[in-house]
C-alpha cells in the first residue's frame, strides 16, 4: 500500500512539474514578444514617418 502511494506521489510530482514548466515557458514567450513589440515602438518613435536612413 505504501509503495503504491509513493508511486502515485512521484507521478503527481512529475505531472505538476511538467504543467508548471509549460506555463512558465508560455509566459516567457509572451514576455519576449511584448519586449520585442515595445522595442519596435520605441525605435519607430525615433524616426518619423517618411524619413529614410541610408
């Protein structure tokens, strides 16, 4: 009985760890996209429309 409970606990920990990892990965990817978008917005403010840099 204790062996079975130990196995269930280990499986629970693995499932919990995988879901936590996937949620953190999704949040990290969203943060990267947000930072990239904000960086593009800041750069676009430096150069007004219609101006070209050679």
